[in-house]
C-alpha cells in the first residue's frame, strides 16, 4: 500500500514510525513532516491544511490510504475531500470533527446524551459573560469555542483572570473566529487523564491508557501547554474506571453522533477529570493526543495500519490490539520561551548518542534540517520516549537519554512520571 500521513508534529512522527513497520506498506509519505519523520517516510512540502494540495498529491501518487494526524485539517474537512475523490482516509468528517472544533457543540451534545461534564454557559457578549462570572465566582474556566492552537483555555483562580480571559477572546479577538463564542464552565477538581478509543461509526475499541502533564513547570506549575510529557499505562485509569468511562462517556457520545447524522470514525479522545463522584468529561478531541501518541505507539505490539483501515471501513469488531506490558514514558524537550514565544533556529546535537540506548526512541515534534545540522523549529521540539519494566525504569531511561542531548536552548520538566498528577 501507498500511505500518506498528514501532519508535522510528535504525534505524526509516532504514527509514521508505527505505520512504517507494517508489512502492508510499500511507500510511506508525510505532509509536511519534519526532520525526524524524514527518517521514516518521504516528506512532501504540502501544509496539513492545504486540502487541494493534499488531494492533488494523492491523485498523482496513487495513494491508497491517508492517515490525518492533527485536528485543524479534520475540522476543515480534509477527510470529506479525500473520500469525495475516492481516496480512503482515517479520521472523522468535518461534521463529526465538530466535537473538537466547537466546544459549545460538544457541551450541548453532552447535555443531550447525559454525559457527565461541568455545568456551563455560552456567551458572545463580554458584559454578559463577566456578569455571570461575577455571580458564579472563582475558580472558573473560560474557553474559546473553536480551535485556538492549545491557547484558548483559561483556568482562572480569581475573577480578574477570568475577566481578562473574556476580554482576550471577545474584545481583543486574540483567537479570531475561534473566539467569537466562549464557554464558561465550572472548575472541576480531581486527577486528569486521557482516554482514547478507536471508533468506526458504531463500535468503539479502547486503546491503552495514558496520562499527560500539561503545565510547563515542575510540580504542575505555570501555564498550560500542549503537553510536557506523558506516561502509559495511567495508574489512575483502573479497569473499573475504564469501564465507567466507556459506559458513561464514550459509547453515549458515539450513539449520539450517529443519531444526529454525524457518525464518528477515527480516534475519540476524552480528556477526563476523575472527580470524587465519577469520571467527568473536560473536552473531546478527535485525534490522538501529543505526547500521548508517543507512549501509546511505543507500547503497541500489533500492526497499526489494519486497525486504522478497519475503522474507516466500519469493521472495528474484527480488530484485537495487543500492548506491551512494559511502561512507557515521554519527556518533552521544548525551546526556551515556550509556550509563549519559543526561540527557533538553535542547533541540537547529541541525538545519535541519546537514541543509541535500548528501548529509547526520540520523536521529533518541531525540527528541521539545515544541511547536516538539526535545528529547533517550534515550541515543543523533541519527545524523548522510553520503555521500562515499570514506570521508574522507563523514567530513568528517558532522562538518561535527555542528558545526552546537547541543546542549551532547550528545557524539560524533570518530574515526569514521578507521581500521578493531582
């Protein structure tokens, strides 16, 4: 098969790495890819949201199957465009991707389907939003409705922070069209976790569990990021909790999307808060997480590609995925200034030595090549990932590899996996 992976981050590197191992693959491409993905696939200079360019490439190169990694092209309708041209693709339609593309739609669907989530209100008027916040009090959460590059959510500990979040979206228009509407919701407390399931429109198959670390600073301090590390399995997601999440959140969502004429096919990612009462949904995403994809792909024993094809074809019941019993841990190395204004263009050395260790894989998230030099080209730049017989062994391997990397402009958290996050 001739396969195209769409995207350029750590998630797409992990997907390309896993797909490249399939005996079904004759040729693997990635658009646009990065310096690390180039080791697994032939990278082509087409942006992930260039729908016409991607469709044209698939026609010219006779692509048999497309795997779409990031959310933006899914929300923009890339899968619809590919399927409309007879090109099979993995991922939800634009209508189904609204689960991530509109937080307000997702919250409304939860209410209709009885899915446990925080109480919320929707606003377009900043004065009305602030009046509600003043009455409700803090802590409170303010979210831009649409895709905002991971920067549209504010967990406000005080009223002034919440008011500023309202102004950022509705007055300053910092998020453009993504912030024309906002969702203001209760602040849930408990432990966060990530739950992933493959969905073929009717059936759902849970993947291995994972947990990520969102805050930029050690001890879960500082602003939220796209993720500074992850581990799998997640200690907090016991079999009993997994069963509850499937019964109360994932399967009701799949059924509701079918009833509403938006059958969901792809990866359904439920961001959870494990409260004292029950698991509750923070938000839905419509793709694998990053860096959760890195730890999941490290633990996956089965051939990934047939599973993705089965999702697209609606025959997920035929899939049985197997996972390594070992634990996986990913440490994200980011460029100074992240998550605000990361420094780009610095040289990274020592990756060959770091990757030489057994059971270690370095996934690239934001890199490019300049001749023989490897340069940072993003905020989150590397995902140093390792397997171990337990979480401590995986952590030790990952940080030993980090210590071999010569990149003065880079930084990472040193506490990934040292405890379950509160």
